[in-house]
C-alpha cells in the first residue's frame, strides 16, 4: 500500500485554512454581539437621562415664559406647545425617516 503524501498534505492544509476562517468568523460574531449589547445598554442610559433632563427643560421654559415678559417689555418668548421629550422624539423619527430614504 502506497500513501499519496501530496493528497494528505493538501487535505491537511485545506482543513487548517477552513478552521482558521471558521475561527475568525466566530470571533467576529462574538465581537458584534458584544458591541450590540454595549449599544443597547448605552441607549437605556441615554433614554433615562433624556427623561430626567426633558422634565427640567420644560420647567425652565415655563419659568422663562413667566419671567421674560417682566424683564423685557416687548419679549415674544412663548412657551413651547410640546414638551422637550416630544420634540426630541419627533427629531429622532425625522432622522430615522431621512436615513431610510434612498
């Protein structure tokens, strides 16, 4: 029985190359999953901060609407009709729609 060393070596190299590609794909997938979880946790923190700050901005706008007419006689500052959170949500939706258009 004669061994065909050429075929054995070629098959071994093929298996090695395939293993490297599968390992690289697994590492890439792991990295993508890690980034996705980081983004998701950051979005939760950003939304919580937005909730807190938008209420404070609404209160500040209300106070400005009360104070400015007392300081400046012809001041035209009007309290916004919508709250800061609603305005932010509208801007986000506009950005999403702009990105989804070709």
